[in-house]
C-alpha cells in the first residue's frame, strides 16, 4: 500500500519543485518591484522564475 502512495506522490513532488516560485511571483516579486530584472533579460521570464 505504501508503494502505491509513494508512486502517486511523485507527480505532486515534481509539481512542487517546479511551480512553487510562481506563487512567490504574485505575492512578493511584483509587490516589491523586482520583476523588472526578469523582464529585461532576453530569456523567457517564466523560465527564469521556475528555474531560479
């Protein structure tokens, strides 16, 4: 039973690793005005936020 639970949690873990910075975007980064550093770089801002 624990094996099935562990296997079911793998996608959830991957989601938490890759997408938790998106919540920080709305709450902190835009409010403090530091989103400009993401917009000025020639790389996709979403890509930067996910892999920061």
